C-alpha cells in the first residue's frame, strides 16, 4: 500500500480549514484571520525571548529558568498557535455578518486564505533546509512556501475590497 504524500496532507488540511470556516461562519473566520495576523506579530516579537528562556539563557523573576532542547521552530509554532486559539476563542474580535449570495463564497474564500496563511506561516518558521526539503518532496508545499508573501497580502486586499464593495452596495 502506498504511503500518503505531503500533498495529500496539505489538501486535507485545506479541506478541514474550509469545513471549519463553514462551522464558524463569516464573522468568526474573519476574526480568526485577524488573529493569525496578530499571532504572526506576537511570534516575531517574542519568540527570541521565549526561546532564550527555554534554553536557560534568560530567567523569569530572576529565579526561574528552564533548560530544554526546544528548537526555534517548536517555540514559534507553539506561540503562534496559542495566540490564534486564545484570540479566536476569547479575544472579542468579530467581523461583520454576511448576507446574500456572496456569503458562502466569502466563507470559502476567507477559510481558504486563513488556512493558507496559517500553513505558509508554519512553513516560514522552519529552518531553510527543512523548507527546501518540503518544497522538493511536495508540489503543494512548494506552492504554499513559494508564495508566502501572497498568503500574507491577499487576505488584506480581499478584506479591503469586500469592504468597499459592501459599502457601495449598501448605499444604493
């Protein structure tokens, strides 16, 4: 029996992300998307200090330190996912409710973009050698990694464009 490829795993991750978006609906998926951006910033700012703490180089309250073999990738992913989960669940961020024919399309689009942003960010946290290995082993991973900048920019552009579209259609 052939072993599943990384392409299959990435496709399943996207399908789960889209299904999860349908469960959450538009306002929560937009909130989750915004949480991902906040998590990216928090991860970039705090991962160095947290890694130093877990490597025993920094102390907490001048008394507590932890000496572990945590990798920078592990620390970044844990911070990233923790911030997303906390903000999505308890952050009080919400988007506007969607009505009309575009609602299901928006849910699929935002779910796809959010899932892609999360996945590409996790790949971005990897060491370059690991990213290169994934890119060589998987066509889907290659697309997700290669277009990281697009995964970061396109959701913002879509949010702004839909904001203009909704404003102009609601003023009619």
